[in-house]
């Protein structure tokens, strides 16, 4: 077993009220966000993500990082964060997964 035990972080995202209007005016924004998701997934950083149902600008991203500071720094590189479309209500919390860890972490 590796000495390094990756940590999982749940990013409970919420967009700002202006998000839907912004993305109409800037269709490239969603394309850039999707490309960011795909890039982070290829790196093994983003393990899964998706909106809550019904879609209301909220959702969850599960990312792997060593520290909460690193996880927050990763979130800050997303186009949603860079464009100011993530609400301050968005939360990054360490997720202590009990059942199903093997689905996310290959130790």
C-alpha cells in the first residue's frame, strides 16, 4: 500500500444568479468549462461531476487532492471560478468516504 493516501473533496457548487444570462451572452463559457472538466478527469483530479436535478445551477464535483488548499486551488482554475460564475456559497469539503472508496481510489 502507498504511503500517500489521496483525499477526496466534495465541491458543492452553486452558480451566481447571473449565470444563465451570462452563458447566453458567452456560449464559449460552457465549452471552456466542459473542456476543463475533461482535462481534470484525464489528469485523474476530477473523479466525477454533475448537476443536481432539476438543474438550478447547483451540483457536485468530486476531486482528488492532498489538501483542502490544493482542492480549492484546483476549483479556482475552472472557467466558472475565473469568470466569476461560482457563488461564494460553493463549498469545498473533505469527503471521508466509507463505502465505495474503491470506486474512486485505486490503492
